[in-house]
């Protein structure tokens, strides 16, 4: 059925985040973080207190029992305030993955993740894209991990990391406690977030940390697609803020004796931004709606393709409309632009997703 | 997005179209041709027998009171199949307008004519000196109180299907000395009335799907005014929102893209990354344009307020359709520049004919630039 209604629950999500975050986006502190002077973060703890970490957790496990369209609305709002925290990893690579594998067996861990008692970071989505899996070696029923994992975010906050390992040519999910995992390299993202590479060298683990996966390809692909879609939703929220910021500037800025927002060439650029945001948002939400349909993977790839193309454009149009002020560090537009670029760089490029839509030789 | 019942309807509709369209049908409907016009009447008549012309309308006016998704499927499928008989002026423009603003007399008479397939409507908005600036129209309508009639004089232009239509909804300046959007009335005309002359205009693709319509002392009863006399502007604008969803362009674009993908696989072009990437981009464009089109139609069903979605969907649908045809032309290259050759490539011929014709998409119903003005000023609140 064709229905674009924003439900009461979704309105509640929007309102709740607006009430809690509208004053938290402190450009000065975010700028300092980007310069490496602080580690300013907001969003995760507040969201945890509001119970949103358990938004897709079933009501039987004390969660909200919401669906992924609700999650996409949440991510849009989360992105609009430039919030920062391991929300996607925790919900998609943690709670969703565990629910899909065996909700009963992992009920304790799901509950802990839903109230932030434990926090997951993950490399599942990246491993799906690169097809590089950690080797699991069985030596007389002792299990060792070998391999490297790159570009892990929120490692400091996390208690555990989910990764994909390969044992006897079969994919396994590993839920590893963070302790004793060594960091091989520390990096800073464009906006000052800490990113780490990890090296696992004959890393001994307990056998019960290895989770068998039925239909593993499908689950891993779903985690990859959901992670991508969540990032796209976050980017939509960021772009909505870029548009709001741009309109505010154009309505107040005088030049040639009038508000520059009266010029048609400028108005048309704003209309284009609005069109891009609306079309991409509906594409993403529709993909989330179809999580259980066979078309899901194609819809997710189309969402990623369109997000990368159009949302990137929005940032550059916005800089052009702002003129020199948008080029400055202090104004803060660069923070939005950089976050869009970071999200664009994750989750597969155009070649990758085009091949998912149009496989060679079929 | 569509229910299993909707999909069954689509299947039946396709069977109905199969019955009438030749298997190798590659032509965009051109009702100037008698053969296409006859086909259009046949398909319309069969749709009418099943009450499918306007399935979401009330039963008393020939509809089935079905969910509007069936109307979407109808328009999109007819466009995808390039089938004649898709009455967009009647079903999608004046019909919903009459349901909203019409008198009981108008609804009974004109809506039933539409759903029985007995009428073909055309739109009398643009004039030689009034295109995008619709409020500047000068066709005059003189109201005579005694006879309760209006006498119309003026010229309308770019009037699609006027040469086949028996009805026209026309925007006329009925209040003497009024300017801009004041003093206008939306009136329903019988094209067979004395004083109406239709002059075909050949377009860029060589067809004469649109016309000039000269009106000289055309008398019409005031009971054919939609809404109040002299207060037709807002109704005329609302009608445009029914027009602007862009749903036909989605069907035409999807057909061309599907055929193009098939062409690329058959000719081993899909392995070329730049081709595969472009096809994926176009497919993604089409999917998002389609969703915005559905949303525009959905939102019109939900509320009477003016929304930006029809403007957004019109821009997206028309541009995406053109981009698909442009890429098809790029790949087909010189093949698409020959017409009527002995061993003609029907897909290539269709691509170039349609590409030329679809220049009109970004112009008619309010240009792309007008839509962007609407979005910026009414939607985003930027100052005039």
C-alpha cells in the first residue's frame, strides 16, 4: 500500500531529539575537536538515557519494538544535530545481528546493548565490502585469530567488537571483548574523531565467542545494507541542516541593496537542494521499509548511489551560496561537509553498487 | 508498495493492452494518426466497460471507489506500454478538479462522460503571449446576466489533442479591466460549439499533437463555470497540481531504461564500467523520481493544502526521462539518427523520436524553472 504517513511514534522520535539536542551542536567545541584539542561528543549518552538504544529491541526484551523506518527517522534527526557515537554499530551490527541469529540465546547481550551496559563497535560492513575476513585457526580446540582490521571507530567507548571470521571456509560471527586487542595504528578523521586499525596475531579466544551463522551471506549483506542506509539517513539529516543554515543566511544577507535570497539564480539552487533531499530521503526510507523483501539489496544500493551523488552536491552548492563566509573554519559549514564526505567514503563506491544492480554477464 | 490485489489488476490491465497493441509496438501514441486514434478509442472503451478509466472515483460517477494505487498503476502501465487511450486531461486534470469544486450538474454530466470513454478533453490555458506567466492571459469572456451566458473571444495555443477533443477546460478573463490572477474563470467548453477553430502546429518530432485554438464569439452557459465566476485562479492552479505528478514520464522513462539495459546485455556493453555505472545512476534516479511521483499523488489524496511534492516530482520525472533517453541516444549513436530506413532499428528510431518529443516535458504544465520558483518561494519561504 502506498503510504507516506509520518506516524505518531515517528513524530515522537523527532520531537524527543529536537528537545534534547537543539542546543548541543556547539560549533566552537566541534571545531576544537576537529583541530585535535578536545574529544567533544554528544548524543550517545543522551540517547541511551531516552531508551533509544533499544528502539529495535523487542518489547519482550524491554525494548521499544520499533521498525527500521522509525530507525531511519531517528538517524535523520541524529545527523541533523551532528551527534556522534556508536549508535549504528550498536543497533545494526549488535542488536539486529544478534536478534537475527538467535534472540533467545543472546537475550542478555541484547538487553545490555539496549541500555548501553555494553557497547559494540564493528567491522562487519567493511569486511563485507572488502571480502577480507579474519582467519580462525583451530589448534586442538584452541582458537586463534589472525588478520588485520582497519578504520574502526568508537574503539575507546566500545566494550566489544563484532567481526567476521573464516573457519574451515565458513563465515562466523565473532563477538570479541575489546581487552587485549592491540591497536596497530591510531588516526584522526576529517572532523577529529579517533579511528583505529587493529592487528590480531595468534589472538587466543574462547570457543563460545564464535557464532555459527545460518545463511551467513544473507545476514552479512543485510548488516552491510542496513549500515549503509543508516549512514545515508544520517547524511540526509546533515543536509537538512545545511539547507536550514543556507536559507537562514540567504534570508538575512544583503547585497546589491536587497536580500540575496531574492535572486532567482540563488533561489533555483535552493530548490535543487530541496529536491535532492526529498528524493533521496524517500528512496532511503523506502529501502528500509523493504528490509524483508527480495528487492532490499537493490534498493539499498540505489539509496547509496543517490546519496553519494546528490548529497555531496548539496554541500558544494551550499558553500557556493554562502560565499566566503562558508569557506571559513569558524562558521562551521565545513563540519557538515566533511561528515558528508566521510559517510560517502564508507560502504562501497559506484562501481561496487552498480555491479550489484547489473552483474556482469547475466 | 503495491498489494497483491494491485498486482493482479496490473496483470489484467496488461492483458487488456496485449489484446489491442501489436506485438512489436514501438511507437509513442500519436493521436493525430487515425490508426492511433481508433486504437485509443478501442482501449478506452474496454477500460470503460470494466470501470477502469478512473478506478478511484465514486461509483456514481463511473469509478470503483478503489484505493488510488490502482490509478497510479493504470497511468504508469499505459505509459510504459506506450498505449493510446490514457486520458490524462479528463481523468487526471479536470476530473479531480470537478470532484473537488464542481456542481452536481457538472459532476454528473462530465465525470460520467469521462468514465464511459465518451469524451476527450483538452486544456485551454496557454496563449500566444501567456505561457509560463499564466496570470497574464487575455482571452476574454463577456458575461451576460439576462441569458446567463459567457461569450468567449481569444486564442489559446499549445493545446494538446485539441484536434481530437470534444471538450476543453479553458481559463478566461471574465471580469473586464481585471489584471493578473483576479477576474479569471475556469469554464467547460464543448469543442463542437460554433466559433471554435483548431489549427494544428507541427512540433519538433514532426507530429502535430498540439494546436492553436481560435475562439470567436463562442457562447457557453454560465452553469459551465467551475467554482465562482471571476474566482477561477486558485482552482486553475490546483488543477495544475493534478497535472504535475509526472507519472507518465516515469512509465516512459522506465520502458526506455529497461530496453536500454536489455540492449547493453545483448551487445556485451554491460562489462564496460562507465556504461554499467551510468545505467545504475539512471535506475536510481528513476526509482527516486518514481517514489516522489507516488508521494505527490498520495499527498493530493490526503489534503487540499498546496504542497511542493507535485513540483518536485514534475522536475524529477521529466529530467530523469530525458536523461535516460539522452544516454540511450549516446549509446545508439548514429543508429538513432536514421528514420524509416529499410532495416530500421525500431528501438533506435523510438529513442530519437521520443527524445525530441520529450523536450516538451520540461516546458508544459509549468516549466522546470517555474517549478523551482514555486519550491523556493512557496516551499522554502525565500523572498520574492
